[in-house]
C-alpha cells in the first residue's frame, strides 16, 4: 500500500503576488473584461447576430460595440454592458466579494 503524502504548496498564492506588485485591481479588471467580451461574442455566434444588429438592439454605434468586444479595451461603461446583456436576452450580474 502506497502512503499518501500531502502536497504542500510552495510560495504564496498568485493573488498575493499581484497585490504586492500593486497590479491586482488592474489585472482583475482586465480579466473580467475579457470574460465579458468572450461571453458576448459566443452569444452573438449562438444567436447568429451580426455586429450591426447587436449595435442596433443596444442603441449604440458599431464603434462602441467594437470597443466592448475588444478584450484589451477597458473603456466600457456599466451602461453599455447592461444594454449589451439585454440585447442578447440576458442580464448583467455583478457581485462584490
């Protein structure tokens, strides 16, 4: 019978490293934005929505939609996110943890 050894984690969690480097908030915001952009892109594909149609549903310009779909562009307002979610029949939920 093999003995089971507990694995110990070496080092501190990555989150602690990001906090020490004072970049935790920036990295987290970028990650959230990328997830939202990917989810929205997936929903557009699933529902066969073009960018023009989604922009029309959102009452937004194509340029505004392009900024929203660009995972590296962080200049998106909460209002734009809410309108995008509603335009694909979803709701935006945010949770403070």
